[in-house]
């Protein structure tokens, strides 16, 4: 009998990077499309899936036209049969609402449900995600199909959970249709409590005579038409987009929770203009992250990039489900990724589990022979023959039965935290990027520097739990909420080392420049003021150099000349041109900790230069100091429980001269004290 522990949102742990998923087992399987195959193939599948260790498949996210071929006429036979056959083999179903692929009859009858791009052109039927989440007509149809599915499947004991829609905002997040004009106005009316004067003030609409007399006058912003738009207007539009999709999802959530409170709910992200830390995820039991590491074409860089993406996913709400994990090369119109080499799928899977996946489904069971993704390869090839990818998945499936119980309930240990997971901060950067790298780009390179040296690096939002984090880096968050400062100050006073990158806290939550001297709300804590700043467009021509000890680095992108408060020390000075002699990096002891302010962009070179000082100040040690380069080490923990992952990303054998004492979870035997890890092999052990 299936016991699902998630039952609605009541009593669940607060969203945060340490939150584990509330699952009673490790769900393992694949996305499955029975509608692509004939009956004979469908009948063969469950047995093979069970042989691969599956206990779950995900289905139906693109099957609306099949389930409701004509408005109001429903036919769920194919899924009834498939779910039953899978159930006989012990495989449960994660169903999806099919709203990412609206049927033709819907958009024919209601062309007003189509999204409209910034040029005023309506999107078309012919691919997917063409309908607007704010359209009342589309919302009505979304509720209808969700209700019909919920009513039909509510008593089916093999259906244990639901995924809402599929990858909201994956292809397109903006919309300028008439429903969005009204929706945006309503959103603003709510935000400014009906006071148009407050909006004019917050947006600074006196500039360029943009002043509005009523909310009805406001339209969605269209940058470049004719020219630059107001960044405050744009930021609120991005907030509106998140709000609209959250409401759209909430319609479905309400129906599903009412139909069966035992179902657990998820959604597969992660895409722009959705605030996954907010109401969107509070509506779910667990957030999903679709993981496609092969999008990074460089095999040497790939593990670091993958680790970064997983850590970024975890930063939003905690441990996650991977509803789609790459299971082969993917190809679409203009690209075809490399084929993962033998062992690569397995080690990518372990990297995902190590860094917070509490459930994992591959995309997809079998490559489809037609449609826009006919070359997006699944576990099985087009000809339905199991080959090495199947063998590898099967091996993982068997292993997960042993590892799953040990990792559920644990969270990933983080000692170096980098600020991430704020939708508004990301959007604020986009609106006024000046061509500078985004927070994510810098975060990725800072993350990589610590990852490659074996530190327990992760991404953590400034309002999240920083206990255990010894070093915390806020890269370049132009927009910064003063409400986050008291907790950061406490963090520092209690011994944390806080690093603040250039431009941080220079804009307020309306996306306007702060009235105080920069770094605004962090000025006092950092003990610096930025006296001069500038963009470095061609840094090679007029090089600005930062020196620490005898070593120098030519900065990129941006420079700031700092004035230090009494008690703040220069950790590094500018060593060239007109800023020569001015402080470039500051250091201020606060309580038991310290604050470092960096007056330039944290490029890989500058990060490398500063890293030894930061490591020393924060008393950091690599996660498992004797580990050779190229072996990723991650620890998941809960109370005194410690599960270690050693993942050899090299193409050669790695010698582990010392290992934590405990049980090898892959073999069930006592782990050796030292040993060899074959190329692309993994070791998972529970410390005892
Ligand atoms: C995901 C999507 C899937 C499939 C896959 C491969 O983004 O959810 O439906 O398109 O990528 O491209």
C-alpha cells in the first residue's frame, strides 16, 4: 500500500536551502509518453521499467488533445490502461496537467488566448506554450481540464502526485496581450493600494513626462519601442509575470488538493521571471528542476557547471525533484549535444543526488520518432533496443534502492555560500545591465573557484539560514533589500566572513538609485564609501590593476575607488592610473567576523587572487582535504548522520588515500579506509 507523506502545505518546513523533500521513498524513473507508441510496445514497457528499478513514471503533460479531442469530451482510456499496467509492476504515476500544449480547437475558437510578443504579434499553434497565463479564457480551460483529470484519477491508488503544466516560461515569459494589459494594471493597483500617486512617485514618472493619471493608462513596457524604458516599470512588469503564472498554477493546485489531499505537487523549473522562493513554491510540496548537463559542451567544465546549476536549484526552496534528467544526447533544430560517454550518465545522476535531488526521473524513456524533438534521445533508442544507456540506468536503479533510504531527510552541507535565488534581483540586473555580467555569471565563476578547490560550496539567499556557512559572498547585487541587513550583521558578529562585490546595494526595491552613498544599506557594515566608479569597456587599453601583497590582477568590467571608515583596512589597493593608491578591496573586523568589500567585478582572476585571504579569514578547509583533483566530494547530513559522495570526474583512476570510516552504500559492505576509484566511478558511503 502506498503511503504518501506529503499532504498539502500544512506543517511543512519553511522553504530554504536546507529543507529536504518530504518523500517516503526515493522516486526513480522516467518521463513516459505512451501516446507515442503502439499497444504492443506499451505492453512491453512496464516489465522493462521494473527491471530498470523504476518506481515512478511521469505522464500526460502534452496529451491534452488526446484526453479532450473535442471540447467537453474526455477520454482517459490510454492513461487508465497504462497506469494500471505500470501499477501491477509496482510503478506509481506522477501525472501532469497538460496546459503547456493547448489543443488546436482551443486556440481556433479563442485566438485571444494566444500570447502576444513585444512587436504585437500573436504566437501561433504549431509548437507549445502558445497561450497566455493571464487570459481568463485560457484559465477557464486550464481549470476545466484539471478538474476533469482530478475527478477521473482521484481514486486511482497508483497516481501519487502531480506536476503542474510543464516548464512555465521555458520558451517565452513575456506577453503583451489585452489580458496582460488588464492583468498588469490590476497587479499594480494591488501593489500600490489603488494610489496612482504612489506609483508615479515610486517609478519616478516625472522623468520624460511619463506621469499616469490612472492605472488604466498603464501598458506593459516594450523596450526599444521606440527606445529605453523606465527600469522601475520594467521590474514591476517582471514581478507581474511571476504573479500571473503563480495565479495560473494556483487554480490547478486548488483543484488537485481538493480532489485528493494525499497527492503531492511539483512543478519543473527553473526559468526566468518566476519567483520560486515565493508563493509559487509555497503552493507545491517540492520544487522540480530539469537537469540537462550536456548543454555545457566542454567535458572538463561540465561537472563544475552542473554542480553550480544544482546548487542554484537548491537555493530556491531546498532539496528538489528532478522530473527530467538527461539520459542521452539532445538535439533540436540547430544543435545536437555530445553523447554522454559510458559512465557519464551515472556520475551525472550521482552529482544530482549528492547536491539535493530527493527524486529523479530521466527524460525520457524512449526517443520518439517524430515531432520537434525526434532526436532528443531517451534511455532507449528509437528502435526500442536496450543498449548501454539502459544498462547504466538499470545499474543506478538498483543502487538507488540502497542509497535512497540513507539520503532522504538529509540536506547538503555548505560552508561557502554565494548569494543567489532572487528573481527580482535577477530581473533588476536585466533591466539595466550595461552589458555587465549578470549575477548568475559571476556566481558561477566564484562557485567554480571554490568547487575546484574542494570546498563545500553552495548557493544561499541572504534571507535564508546561514548557520554553518563560514564565508558568504554577495557578488554584485545592485538591488538589495535593507531588510536583509540585520541578519547579515548578526552573521558577521557571530564569526562569519561576508564578502560584498562592487555595485551591491546601489539600487532600491523600485529599481531606483539609492539616495545614500553606495553601498547604501550595507555601507555601515562594510565601513566603506564608494567615492568614484566607472565602467571598463576596453580594460586592456587603460589597465587598472589591483595588488594584493606583491601580486597584481588587471580588473575587468568595473572599478570603484573606496574611502575607508576609521577601523576599516585596505586589503588591496589600486596600483595604476588615476586611482593609484586608493583602496580597491577593504577589510573590516566586526564582532567575531569580518566584512570584505571588493571594488571591482569578481572575475576568475580576481577571485583567485583574493581566495587565499578569504579562506584564511574564514578558517575554511576543503570538504575532504586528501581528495585528488577532479574528484567531487559532497556531504549530505541530518543531525549526526553523514552521507559522503565521491565522484571521479576524470577519465583516469583516482587514488583516495584516506576515506571517512563507514559503510559503502553501493555494496552494503564496510567502506575501505583507502582505495581506488575508477574513471567516472562513484563511491557513496555513510559515515559510522
Ligand atoms: C525540457 C522539456 C521537455 C523536453 C526537454 C528536451 O525543457 O520540459 O518537454 O522538451 O526539455 O528538450
